């Protein structure tokens, strides 16, 4: 039996006879058929019970990000530094000489100083700054002659400094030096992922057939190779999981670069968890007990205040963390006279009691909570020994950046995937058939190989606004 090549995204058109064509092939990996399959194919459950439900764990990045093409094998982006100038952990002598790399603190500036054994903060004046030295500046307190005259001063302890203004005498010259904006540059590289589905010519003859009839008058047979659909779904899951778990390797310190065929070359890609761990916030054991969840969250709010202070945030949690959050929110109103008042329709006695929360507001922040299947599935992060990540907090925001391919500024989510593509080659998700079965005629081998390939990386912008929730075992 000869057929044409299986289409990547088929348009279903049932055929009146049991004839395998491109138009009546059912691709169970395509989400557009989910409703159709559940509504019209109850007989499939008799042949194969879906005891694990929907086994796919992808959809996280579809909810919070976007996919965009790129032409290079590296993506580089810049992020603004802080607008105001602050330095921490500086050494200061009794005479007020402060040692600091890249000071950017100029003569004439007024600064607020804390630490150094002092009680509270003190206003000081900068007499010598970055105009004369790139590693030192000199400060004088406003109320006494020198730092050593301040009560409690201890030169062996470090100080923190931030600039809040300036002051000049009458007729004095202005600032002698400018301040260049602080910019941080980050990069990532795409990784190439592959998979293959193989079936012999003999096994390919055992095709599944489904007879259908629809309200629009369509009737006939659809065919499918279920194993091919499973392979594709698994590969699509890998595309997302790799963007979450991958890390950059260290050339020369590992042998993986050699295994990949190019010793000392860059390899690996920075995934979501590693990006948050290295550039974002990490909160340990936030959900260890429901009594501590709200106090722990208050600590996180203070950290968010120090960062971008993005008002709306989404939390994707595992089951343990989600229940702990529900219990913590419920306990805030546990003493309500007359019974529980939170939930749908205030949980009237005539309504089903709703014991879960999908969102809450704390301080000036809104948080929306969702279960993350990837963290609950037993064969992924939900396994006994892989539960050290309890969830992530993702800001609901966008950034404006210049896209070289489009030639204009566009707004992108902080979290988005870049895949390799050009006018002639799209590597977002390629698939092709090799063999002499299923319509392919490019090999003398009696089988069909359906190959899958993708080249992509994740861009995590403004990671300082992200938070990863971990337990004590997280590395």
C-alpha cells in the first residue's frame, strides 16, 4: 500500500474507503484534535486505557512566553543597570578614604552611609571622587570633622553607600565628570535536539482506522500510526523541558565538548532554572509549613521591591507548595464568625466548598497560582528524588527590544524561545520521512523513519524579577 508523505499538520478530510491518504491521517500530537478525539473516539479507550491521563507535560512556555526566529548561533541582549548609584561592602579609613572598584561617585555628591559599626545612617559629602581615582573616593560627615569622630565608628567593618544628591558652594564649578549608564550584557546559544520514530514496512501495514461522521456532512475513515504520535509528543515535551533544565557547559573542564565533536567549543544552553539561580531570586523552604508561608512571602516581597517591583506575577507550583499556599491563605480567615467566608459565593452552605485559591494580593503585588504538571509528574520533576524544585515565580511583563530580523522595536515577554530560521530553513520543529514505506521513496530499506529536529534556546530577560522556590536539597 502506497501513500503520500504524512503531513506535519494535516487538514482532516475523511475518505469514503479505508484508503490511507494525507488528508485523512490523524496526528494525535496536534492539540487541535484533542476535543475531537475525546468526543468521537470512545472506542479507543477499550483498546488502550489512558491510565496516566494526558501524559504530555508541556504548555508552560506556551502560557508565559513566545517563540521567535533568529538567524545566528548566539543571541545577545543587554539589560539596563540600576539608575541610582549604590555600593556595598566597602572599606573606609578613619579619615574617610573609601576603596571601591568602578566608583562612579563624583566630588560634590551627597551620600548616605551605613555600617562601619555606626548606629543608623549618616549623611556625608564627597570631596574627592571618580574624577581623580577609579578605585577610591573620600567622604566627610556633615556633623563632625571625620568618620572617626562618629559614635561607634569601627574602620575594620565595611560600609554601604548610596548617592542621593549633590551640593556646591556659590560660584563653584559644576560636576567634573559624567556618569555612563550601567548596562549588563547576557547571551545564550541554541542547542540542536533530535529524535526519530522507526517502523518496518510490515508493521506499518497494521494501521488504525476510525470511521467518523460529522454534523457538517463529512463521513468516512481516518487513519493513524499511534506510536509515531507518541514519539512526536515526547519530542515536543523534550523541547520544553530542555529549555527549563539545560545549563551551559564549561569547555575544558568537561568532556562533553569533546563528545559533541568539538573540544574547547561552547556547548549547552542556559535554561530557566539555571538563569534564575544565577541571576534571579532563590527562596528556600518557603512552603515547609503553612504557618510560615505568609511570613516567608513577605520576605520575598521585600526582595521584589529591590528589583523591578513588577505588580503582577504568576506562580507555577508543585502539589505540596500549592496545598501549603491554599492552607496559608485559608488560615488568614479561620476565625470568621459563622464559618468560612472565602471562595466562590463566600462558600454558602448551598454551594460546594471551594478549598483552593487561584490568586491573591499581598502588599502592592498580585499573585496568580497554577499547578505545574512538570513538577508533579512522577517520571519528571515529580519523582521522589527530583522534587527539590517546588515552583517558580514569573513576572507578567514585557520588554521593548530591537529585532534585527524585523528591523524594528517589538515587545517581547521576559521569557521567550528563540529558534534558528531563515528564508529557506525553519528549524523550529522540522520533520521528514526517510525510507520506502508510508509514501517515502528515498531508500531501499523496508522501513519508515520519521525524523524530528529543532534548534532553540531560551531567553530569560530581567531574571532578577524571577524567583525559584526550592527545598533544602536543591543544588
